[in-house]
C-alpha cells in the first residue's frame, strides 16, 4: 500500500515559533499602552474608592457619627446611601438673573446637554417646579430638578447664611438659617435617614468640599422635618426655619421679577436631565421604615400636603382638598381659609399638585412645608388636618 502521508521534515514537525523579530514587539507595545490607559482611566476612581468617606450601607455605626445620645428611636435610623457625602451637596453656588435662565421648552434638554457652552446656559421653562425663597427683600429660585441631585444648597441670601434642602423620598422642602449661636454651620448629607426623612450633619468649617474623609465624632445629626439635632454635641438644638414655597418658574418669576436663580453645576447636566424620581412618586411603595404610618382609610401615604404654620398655629392642608375648594371659587384656582384668627389665601395648581399661600396680615409669621403626607404624619402624628 503506498504511503500517502507527507514526509516529516524538521520544518513540518513543529509550527514556527513567534519571535520578537516579527510582530512580538508590536504586541508588547500595544499591551503596555492598553495597561497605561486602564490605569489612567480607573486609577483615580480606585484611589477615591480606597479613601471614600465612612459608611457601608449596612450598619448605621459605620457612618462614623456619635450615636450615644441619639434622641430618636434607633430602629428607625437606617442607611440610605452607600456612604456619607455620596450626595454632591453645593457650597457657595453661583446664581444668574432671570433673563439668563429662561429656555425654549423644545430645546431645554438639548441645551442642558451642552451646558458647558455659555450660550446654552438657559435651562428653565415656565412649568418647571422651583423652590422659592425670599429673605430681606432678596428672592431666589432653586429648580427642583437641580435639588433632586444636590439635596442641600449651602448658600447666602439677603445677608443670611441658609441651607436650602429638598429630600425627594419625602418630597419635603425646608430652608434653614445656618446660624447656631455664634457658629455658622455647613450641612452635608450623612447617608442616614430617620423615619424615611433625611439626616444631615454639620461639617467643620475647614473641611474641603473635595476632602470629606475626616472622622467627625464632633458632628451632630440634624433631621430635616424636625429641624433639630438628634445626636451629637448639639443634640436638642434647633435650626431656625425660613419661609419658602414650591411653585412653578412662571408663577415665581412673575411675582418676583428681580429674582436670581441657582446656577447648576455644568458637569452634571446629564444627571439633572434624568433626576426627577417620577416612578417613585407614582408608586405606593416607601423606601425606608416609617412609624407611625397614617391611617389607611385617610389620605394616600404619598398625598402631597402643605403643613402651614401661622403665628404659632399649625394645620395640614391636602393639596387635593385645596383644589376642590378652589374649583368651587369664582376663578377656579384660589380659596381662603382661617387659621388661628388669620385669613390665608391659597392659589392652587391642581395639575402639578402645588399650591402657594399668603396671609392677609402682612405681618403674620407664616411658614409652609410642602411634603408627602406619610412623612409629615410620622413626625407630627397629632397635627390637625383640614377636612372637607
């Protein structure tokens, strides 16, 4: 039988080995370049990850606060985010006038994406919700889609150092005077919540925005809706609340034509565009433990309400009820109510579930807290609620 196999020679017995004399040096160079690019891209993140602020999203003790004198039920204090300072709070932000802020509704988000270009700096449309504040004759608007990202704005308005806060799991807006005695506090996000509501903390004055890595046993935890320190050296102290309201930009700018507007952080334009937590707002589910919950046969847990305090008298007004009252009025959008001897004038936007309040007496002390019903009831279960 003839041999059909080719004769084995030295050249066919083994494949020829790759040598650096061919393409080996090219492959090695490519590997070195790729490794360098990976190190350049992820190296800073790895460094930050190794030095990130305290917190493990598991135990409240890991966030590095003194909880030895905690004045609220410990079981209702839980982690909310991975670590302290994970939320990018603003410090001494820039502001712009209304003429530099109004945007074409059709182009607003495109302009947001190109926010690093000065000529695309306009970003508000009339129907955008804003948190409005007026102090000592100066007015400023804080767009809610910016507040959803930053949660706290450490600012100064009318000569008063303020903390403008919005905690979206409770849809709660509160503005504080940051002065406590002779000290001016700077507030940060602790990473913890109590009764589903934010716990902030006072950061040292010499603490850099980019260096939140110190262990801070001297810091106190501050609850947003209670407005007081619930642990730490300042436990029991209260921050003075400043009047504020949530309305839309068109209404606010019409009533305050000289208003300034919070300037966003241009590097976060894409985050602002996706910031509104609409699925959560539409869901019945809560994110954290709450006690006590409101009665199931009363308002929906996430009904939007206004907690109104005038001259020391407080009452909770469901916006849906205000809308019913307003619908029966001559103009279909306003109504009045008496509280503690003071006449209150409400203007209601039922579509956007917002309402503004003015006291007939211009000298009345008036505070308004827009908030979800479950959150306010948890902190103030005995409050009077307006009824039909």
